[in-house]
C-alpha cells in the first residue's frame, strides 16, 4: 500500500463483520481483515450491484488477510456470509 492508500480494518466474528465506518472517500483502499474468534464467518466479499468485486476467504480464527481496490464513488456492500454447518460429524 502506498502513502495515500486508506486502510479499512474489518473484524470477523460469529455475528458477521464489523467495519468501523459506513462511508469512506473514493480512492485506493486496503481492506485489512482479521478473524477474532469467528468459526462461522470466515470470508469477506466487497460487492456492488450484486457483483463481487473482491473477496478474502478461508480466514479461520486468528487468521488475517487483505485486499486492495481503487474505489470509485458509489455504493458498496460488505458481505460476510456465515459458513453452512454440515449435519455430518
């Protein structure tokens, strides 16, 4: 990330994900993701108009990861789906 890239920290938990802001300025943005104890939610998707623009998957408990995009003005959705639990053990 360069000096003018903004960083958005996202925390995953069993309740989903929690970005600290609901509005950020357009421009280069690094989505820094950390799983803090979540076993059901292990991925983050950045979506716009039903399309996935970027995602980070397989972030088990205590794992972290990131992706960087140059965001244009507009509305985006941060989606953190819960993993389906299998009936088999």
